[in-house]
C-alpha cells in the first residue's frame, strides 16, 4: 500500500511504525474471510482492510478522529485472526493500537461513553474494586429491565452467581518445588481473574510445583495493562505495565527466573509485547525487552516440563482456542497436546479460529455484536456434545459460560486434576 507521510511525520516513532505496517498491506482481502465482525455485519469498513483504509486516511492527513472512523475501530475485537490469515505479514495489532491511542487523543466521545470507559479503567484492573463492583451488580440485577443502556445491562450480566473468596495464594510469596527444583518461575496472578475465579491460579501453582517449579508471586506486580492499552489510554497502561516490569526484573536480577508464566492468554499477548510498547522509553526499554523475552503461556512451560501421561478419563473435552493464544501468541497445539496426554478426549468446534466475542471489555462496550458471536461459538461447541469446555483465558470462560450449561474450566484445572489435584469446582457439586 502506498503511503504519503511527510518526513516530519515519520520522525514520530508511532507514525513510522504504522507507516511500515501500512506499506506491507497489498489489499488482497484475505483478512475479510476470517474477520468476525465482517461476517456478522457485512460492512467492508468493519473488516481489517476497511479499518486499515480509515486509519491510513486519519493518520496521513493528521485529522482528528471522526465519529465514522471511531465507530468502526471500536467495533474491532482485536482478535487478530486477520494476522494469522494475512499472507503479507501485516502487523495489524500495532496499527490498531496506535489508532486507538490517536482516537483517545483527538476525539471527544459522548458523555456516557466517557463515563463507562472511565469506570471500566478504574475498576477492572483492581481486584478489590472489581469484587465490590461485582457485588453491586448482583444487587442491581433485579432492576435490569429498567436500565435503557444495553452496555450497562451487560455489566450487570457479567457478575457471576457466586464471587469466590480471596485466595491468599495470590499474595507475594514463594512456593517451593516438590522434589528437585527444575525451574524457577514467576506467576502473573492478573487482576480480573483474581476476582472472578481464584481456582485458576491455585491450580496453576499446584501443577507447576508438582512438576518441579519454584513459583514466585512477585511483590508489586498487578494488571498487565491490556485493558487500558486497548482503550488507547497509553499513559495508564504503561504505568501499570511498568510496575510489572520492575517487579519481575528484581526477581530476574536477584535469584533469577527461567520464565514468567501467564495463565490468561490476553495478558500473555500484552506482556510479550512489552518490548515494543516501551521501545522508546530510555529508562525501561531494556528491562521491558528482557521481561517480554521470558514471558510464557503456561502451556509452553508445561510442554517443556513434560506432563506425565495419564490413563483415559472417559471425559470429552471441547477445547476453545482463545484468540489471544492462537492468533496473538501463535500457540495452537500445546493445550490440546497436554489435555490428550493427561487422558482426555479432545474435540474442537467448527470455525475454531473465530472469536467468542469476549475480547477484553468488548462484550461490555459492544454487547449486541458480542452476543451474536457468543451464540455462534456456543452453538459450535455444544454441537460436539462435550462433557466440559476448556479454555485458556478467563474472558472467554466467562463469555462462553454465560451462554451454556456445559461446565467451562481452565485448561490448567483439568491438567491439575489429572495429575493429582482436586476436581475442578465447575465439575463438582461442592467446593473440595
């Protein structure tokens, strides 16, 4: 794609990167075949190719974002299926992230939009605040029909039936390896996950220590910054990401780390991109690149450690491939390989490359489109008649779980159970 940025414009590192990405695009349109919003809406501007044209026009002309451009960029899930499909290697993720930052700087959203985004940015990344908000949502749910805004109704619907108690395993500490220590790893405990489902981190710690890992919960870590990053709130996202970088770097320079383990794939995609996010930060560029260099999805570490082979479980598992894992991190086979090795029968739904509609806060900000994608995903999963649905991302688990009666659990919960841990709570009548 031909671009006409001026030499002065190209002095801006963000513009220079976007120019590089734009010039890679050859207009082939392969991306439209795998774009969920294009399939649902049928509008070229709601495809990656259409959004690329909008972004190019906006950036080249240095014009403030307008309502039309914002509408179509907001509708993008950032599922990154287009990056998997693209034969030219267009790095759409960096381009759309830059566009969202530019929109945040140049466009004044309607008051309700600004308020909702402010609330989400001030609540979701903070587990204690999020717990209080979930409790409030449960209390307000009976009045759902009186609320005119579909986004507010979606926020009420988000609250689970039960809010798990705080897990002290998420506090800063070190869990020793069982037997000979094979690796020393830091576990990212996350933010929303700590409020929505504490079993995931607990199962991860048990599984890793059982396989010979010393697991560190680093002092000072917190939200990865993905939520605010994808809202275009760069200052806020970099501030939270910087805390993680410093926390993990202290461990790396102290007793050392073999990996930073992440069991929420949406967070993993962001942490692995820290090197790019901080590339122009003189103080943190080197540390950010070092942290990103050892960030690993939990499935990558488990494959390296070698999971013990288990006897057949007589359980059919439908594996849902989170977009951030299969498209963002290019990890497609590890979770399925591990589940099969543990003794589960693994099946995949049709169109497994398509998003479930969760996509961070997308299900809250674009509930209608998200609902259509959820219905599609649930239908394809249920068609496999599984006993349980497995996923590697808390957002996907909540989204799919709200549309089916089939239990939805994290992959590590099943692997922990298969290697001696407790039966996942979702599969049990009572908590073990």
